[in-house]
């Protein structure tokens, strides 16, 4: 990308994005025409390059991002005050498949991972305590702390308790979502060993939960029900954990083909640069990984609204197209069932950063999955079955969506951000800054600066560096969230609490 002060993303666009803050009266030359700016315009925000009438669509990324609320002039600052979403309720869609081949060589690269007994691979070798119910969170936290103090985590990557508030007083889908996500965590290959810690009287009955795991490694996954323990449940738990630690601490990394790597794609605190720097960079990585035989997963269904047809038409089969239609419309019905509009997504931070409508956000958001065909569509709590690019049903909330990506089997999450965020889920959660200002202000949060793309670096230069960085993290280098010890889980909840 050439260094300039503004960017027209697509030839069809009626706006340009300011790469630097502009002043009223500044002149920009677009397609041979000089345009005088009518207002001060912040970096990352949009300037209209032609007159539009009230109700007329405004185009960015080559697609409508909403319509003008009033007559606007070339040079006007376009924002949430003069632009309104076109989004509405559920729609009918037609399948128009796009067959776009990825012209990317297989480089036959490897990373250093842990091969598990069932053939799966992890990028970490951690010991986890997973409560079946929130009532035993305190016991689980105490156990994790005692084992860390006793062992110093020597021979393993870390010891964690994944506390949560659920496992009881839930009904129907909420209860099953909790069970499925906890199952997925217990079976995740980033854990070398797991203690499932139950209470005994919870709705998520411990013995039934263990049956949900299927054919699991009983040497490395153990159950302790605290109500059944005579006396000190902490000491009983420590006895089991010491056995698990002795097993997991013997595991060693080995070379693993990149084709076995599974990466989640997420954005949060997006800004006007997200769709022109970090998200396209992650999209290039996703395409590269798919071309190597690996797997990437895109979620945040509400942030697909307005760009969903792009994904639908990339589905490999009519069946996958139908699943994607259901995923989109079901999430719209979820909004509508609560009396909420489907298009009021952008947060105050998004708007301050230059994103004005959900379509604006979605068209930038979906660039994280590049151009690869969609080979799988999953419901919330499902585990990955297909390699290649997959879509996963989950909300846009950062913690819930990142947990869902990890739960489906992703080894790590690539998280693009323009405003910045420190959190991480239960797998390494790499932050990719959309702009150089964030990267400079929050180096303790940011793993990679995609903002270099507006400072003169090219995508061709940056992609190999980013690939190397991701593979280094997969091979054991700590992501910033791991260095900071910012890690947690969050489970989707929709219904009644008893």
C-alpha cells in the first residue's frame, strides 16, 4: 500500500478513508478531482467524494454501508449522524456460488506442538481444572494456586482453573450450551491433563457430564466430586492433581505439519483502519493456512450482517449455503425475539474509530477470512469436523466469541483491534493492532502491528513476518495475554436463570 493521507478502497466507492486527521478546507485529489473537506475529519473516518441525495446508498468496500439521512455534498464527513443502516429482519437468499481458487504454494512448514494419544495436536501443554458448576470455583482456584506454588509449573506450560458461573439453575439450550463448551474445554489438546471438579447436586451432573466426553483418555482426564469426599476436598484434589502433573510434565514438543494448525479469527474494538490493515492481513494468513491444508474459523454472526452474501456465495455446496442462511436468520430472530433491531451493533468505540453502521463494520470484519471457500458451518458448541475455512455461530461479544472459537478446537485466536483490549481466552489470543498509534501506546497488549501498512510497508512484506509470528506462538512463544496472565472464559446465555 502506498503511503498517502487517504485511501479509496474500491473503485466503486463513494467515500475515501482518511489515514491521517484532516482539517476543514484541506484539499484531496481523488480520481483526478480536487475535493475540499467541509469539516474536520478524524483519522480512520470517511469523506464523501461525490454528492448524494437523502436515501441514496453510500458505498465502501464496493458495497452499500447504509444510506444518507439527508442530502450530502462531496467533502462531507460521513459518520453515524448522517448515515443510516439498510439492515432489516430475516431475508430470503439465493445461492450464486463463487469458485475462486487460492493460488498459494504449499510451503510444507511445521510448528512445534504436542502430539496427543488420540492423534490430535496441542500448541500448549497445560494442566487445567474445569468446574462442572460455578459453586466449586473457589475450590478450583485454590487447587490451581497450590499446585502452581508446589511445582513452579516446571515441565509444563502453566496451570489454570477455568471458572464460570453456570452448570446449575439453567434450562434447555443454556444448560446444553454450558455442557458442550465445558466438554470442549476438557477435550482440548492444549491441555496435557485435566481435573474435572464437580459438586454433586448440580444440574450438570458430574457422571453424566463425563459420559458426554465420549471415548476420552482416562489417564489424563480425572473426575473429583467434592460432596463425595470425606474431609478435606482440597487435599483430595491435590492428590489427583499431583498424579496428573507427573504424567503431563513428561510431554515434549515435536515438529508438526502446519496442516494441523487451527486458528480462530476475531476482531474487537474495531476502527476505521480494521478493514484496510489488520483484517486483510489476517485474511491473507487465513488463505495461506487453508492452502497449507490447515483450518481457520470465523465467528461473530451479528457482525456478518450486511456482508453475509459474500460468505454464502463462497460456500462449497448448496447444503453449506443453507446452513449459513439458517445461521444468519436464526441470529436475526434472536435479536428480534428480544425486541432489538438487527442493525444497531457498532459500539461507541467503533463509532469514535470511524465505523458508522453495522454494514461498515461487517464488510471490514469479514475480510479476516480472506477469499477461501467455506468448507464447514458449525452451531455454537460444535467441534470442528472440516478442514479449511469454517463459519461458527456465536455472538460478537469478545469474550463469548473467543471462548467459542477455542472451544470448537482452535489452538489460538487471532484478534484484530483498533481501540485495544488486554483479555485472552483459554488459548493464546494474539492482538493485531490496526493502527501504529495503538501499537505504540499499548505494546504490552499488542502482538503484531498491522498499522505498518499505512506507514509504507506492503502486504507482500508483512505477510511472511506475520506467518512467522503466528508459528512462533504456536511453537511456544507467549502471546501478550499469556505474558500478562489475562485469561478467562465466557459462555453464551439466552434464557431463564432459575
